[in-house]
């Protein structure tokens, strides 16, 4: 298994994985998906990482490194949209991807890495705890 940054030709693979993350959610129109993908790839501090077995993309996540004026002006980082293809779960692929994202955040100078999950499944929560994350803060969100 290899972890690599996503490139322009990886849009279809990422969309296929995201469909597993949110089943039933319609994908964006092709033109909008293409424009958005180009913006994601071009945005400084935004990294889409892919886990690959041979040539197949089997997992992805997004890491966002945010500039910050506190903590000695060190940035903080957020992990979002972690999904491993259902056929490949339970093989530590997601863990390798998380580890790579956390290391990239440290390499970017981040003082902390955060993530949120909507899952209440103990297996998911245990996965994040085993990866070194602590549920020691309260998260809030507002949606439209």
C-alpha cells in the first residue's frame, strides 16, 4: 500500500469513495465537480491524500492546515472526509492514511490535528482513539 497526494486524474476515484461515505447523496454535476476539484488541488494548505493498492485508490482523506496567530503562530490542522472502500476495510489502510496525514500536519508546523465524526459506533470511535485522538473537547457545528 502506498499513500500519495491526489492529482488531477483522481477525481473519479475520490467521488466513488465519497459516495460510500454519504450513501444516497447525489454527486455534484460533472462540471461543478471538475471545477471544485481543481480549486481543492490548487488551494494552499489543503491536501487530499490517497491510499493505493497497486494502481487502485482504496481510501482518501482531506487535511486542511490553517494559519494561526496563537501558539507561536503555528497552524492547526483538520482532517475531514476519511473513507476507505468497503471491500478494503479492516486492513489498517485508514490508519496508515491517518498516520500520513498527521505526519504531514506536523511537517507543516501544526501544533494540533483535529477531526470530528458523526458516528456513534464504538468501532469507529475506537479507531480514532487507537490512532491517538482524544475525545477531550466538545464540538459544535451549524449546518445549512
